[in-house]
C-alpha cells in the first residue's frame, strides 16, 4: 500500500473536513452537511459522505476526496497536503515519498523560518534583554502562562539576529519570508522587526505563518507593524487566535470578536477561549466565512458574534463594513460596549471575568444597539423624529436576508422605537428584491429517467446492490439505450480492471455532466433501504432491459415499413424474420440474480 492509500485508509474525511467546517450528520445516514468553505452561502449545500469518503458542494461544484479538500482549503500542493495530514494526524510519511517539488520545498522552508523566528523571539523575551518588555506585559496583566501559550516574543533591537540565524536559507528565501528586508542603498539585509514585542500569527493548523510587532519605544512608528503577505500568509484569510478559539466557539455557537492582540489574549487567559481578533482592519469575506464555519449550523441557527469594539468609533477602521459583512452572512450580532470605553483586557483585570461574561451574555443585539444610537440622535417625541430614526436603521435592516429573522427584527425595532410595525413592513415590501428572480440550481439528475436514477442510487448506496448489478452487467453488457450508459460502463471497467470501487476513481473517469449526476445521487435526501437495495436495483435493471428490447423492436418495425415503402421486399422479409425471432425470445435470455 502506498502512502496515499495508507493515509486515506487511516483517516476519516469527516474528521479532516470537520477540522475546518462544522458538519452536521444527516440522521443515521452517512451524509454530513455543512456550509461550503469555498463559496458564500447561507444554507448548507456542502455534503461529506463518510462511506464514500467524498465531499461535494451543490452550490459551486467543489468535490473530491480528503486530499483534494486539504489542497483546496489550504492552497497547498498535493505533496504538501500529504505532509500536512501526516503531521497533523501523526502518520509518519516515508522519506522516499517526500516532495521534490520546488514550490513545496520553499513553502516548507518558510514555515521552518517562521518557527525559528518564533523561537528566537521567545528566547529574547525570556532573556536579559527582555526585562523591559516583560515589565510591560506584566503591567498589562499578561500572565506567564499566557505569555508561553501565545508564544509572545521580542525582536532584537540591532536588526541582525534573524539575518544571521536564517542565513542558511539563502537570500531569496530570506526576502520571501517577509522576516528580512533588503537594504535599499547598499547590499545586505536587516531584520524587518526590531525592538518590538512580537505576536506570532498562526494558521488554522496552528503553524506560525506571520508576526505582528508592537513598538516598545514611545516614539517608534508605526505602533503596530505586521508581516507582509507571503506564500504562506494571506492576510485576508487569517484571524488572530482562530486555531485556539474554534473548539469552544463550536460548542457555544458563539465567537467574540475583538480588535487587538492584547484584547484577545486578555479574554482568553481569563478562561473565555472563543475569541478572535481582527487586528484593527475591517473584516474580509474570507474571515467572516471562517468565523461562520465554526458557529453556524443552519440558516435558522446561524450562531452569534459578540462584537467587542466600539462600532461608533468606526469609519476609519471599517467597523461598519465588518458588521455589514457579518449581517450579510446571516450571523446574529451582539454589540458589547464596556463601561467607560475600557479595553477588554483592562476591564477584566479591574472587574473580573465574571463581570465581563455577564456583559457579554446580555449584550444587546446590533439592532437594539443601533436603535439606542438612533434614540439619542433623533427627537423620539415627534412622529417625524421616529421616522427619521427608522430611516437611520433601515440600511442595516435591509441586510438581513432571512425572512423570519427580519420579521422578528421589525417587530422588535418598531416596538422599541414606538413606530407602527405596519409602516415598517410597507417599507420592506417596496424595497425587497423579487425573490423569484433568484436563480435556483436545477438538479441535473432530475432529467434522468426514473428507473435509471433509482438503479444508480441503489448501487451508489449499497455495496451488495453494486456487486450484484455489476455481475449482471458483466455477463450481458450494458443495455444500449441507457442515458447513464457511460457511468455503468465506467464502473464495469473499474471492476474488470481489478480496482476497488471508490467514488473518487469513478468521478475521475467521468465527464462533467455524469460527475454531477453521480454527486447528486450520492447525496440525495431520499435514502434507500439497505435491505431492499439489491432487489430494487435488479428490478430496475430488468425493466430497463425490457425497455431496451421494446425500443429495438419498434425501431425494427419502423425500418420494415420504410424498406417496404421503398419497394425492397426481400430486405423487408429478412427484417420481418429478425423481428419474429426477437419476439420469440420474449424475455432476456440470461437469468440474473433475483
Ligand atoms: Zn461551494
């Protein structure tokens, strides 16, 4: 068994995908569903099949096995994905299987360089040079445990430490890493981060891929300096602390969103682990989706994001944009404002984590919070002021797509502001787009004749049905008039070639339309009773075969009529003989299993 087969046999795709996407099992069936990580969606159309070890999205048509999934979601090559899985699940990769692909080698080197940098920074912070920085962290209330867990560090002030330690990787990789910069004027290199408190940034697998550096001197600019984008660091995809936050976020259906590294650390060390930081920039679609992947199960249960930064101070930091993105993804938002505009870590130190938790639990919804802002802005005593207040809320209300959710909000907001709900509903009706105009993805498999669809469903869902049907087809060939002929032939060819049946190998042998049909039927909702699958399959097969014979007979009759009309009597007689023979046969000659 080669390493790829070994990985596939030891790992379960449901675990591998579940690392990134929150999956829900569909009753007792082997189908799990979740929100597709590859496109934006509100209702899950992403399926993972535990028997076939296969995933498929019905929205964007992403599909494949667990290795393909890792390649797509991590943006890694085939070999890197093998290596990642081998590291993550502790399945050692034989030396000879190691990649020889230059791209993979350079990414590997970048990971290694970041690990070296992280260790170097940690050593500095814990050494004699780190006294001031340690003092600063102590004043900010960072515990020694949190300091270790978050791997905080210190960049050396002279700017040559990493240059020396990373020398062996060569000038090109040193520059590519974003850790080292090239001198503009003369030749030579220097460390990008100097005399800064260093916050390692991890990917979802927990590997260090970048750093944020906070200035320690009062005059050092900028206050925060971040790694540039590199081959292993795509800014728009990464949230600070996500790899530590996700387990608890999944359990609680809730994620706390803060602005800075120190905020996240302060909350986390107090025992609230489901916290991520946007690091001061407005969120991107990808980041919102990676939050949503952790906390949302279905549209009705989209999960909550507790936003703990002041949306009012917005503008420059794009807070409003971030909130709009969260709303557009169907997430519920609560706004947590701390008294006196305190930072979360300061607040927890002064008031304790329980006070923080209480405030987080009772944080008003975004709309309630916005309505409060409106109440202070407009004269709520006059009808005119109330309408203005509503108009102020209107653009955000419009972003809630879910009808039920929106109706509930309208009721809440209108009673809170003292406005006639009817007035608000009128507004919605005028403004909402024609929902019927939304294009629905048509299921291709619905165009397949019912008997063929059922036959294929049976043999995809039941191994017994599959071997019975393939045995039967192997003896007599695939009836010629089947729409899905190529799919059955591909399965036969696999069996005859001695390769075990897997959905991935089947899909690889098919054209796009057939791939879609197989995908749809594998994940269809109507499951087939395992007991009767074989009987149903054989029944369909016989019906199809009868139909095939009928079709041939009709074609023959038409042909006879044609040659008679052309006056070719001899030929007509010969064909009539053939027809007679066929009718004598009545039923298919061979006897299949029943
Ligand atoms: Zn998709």
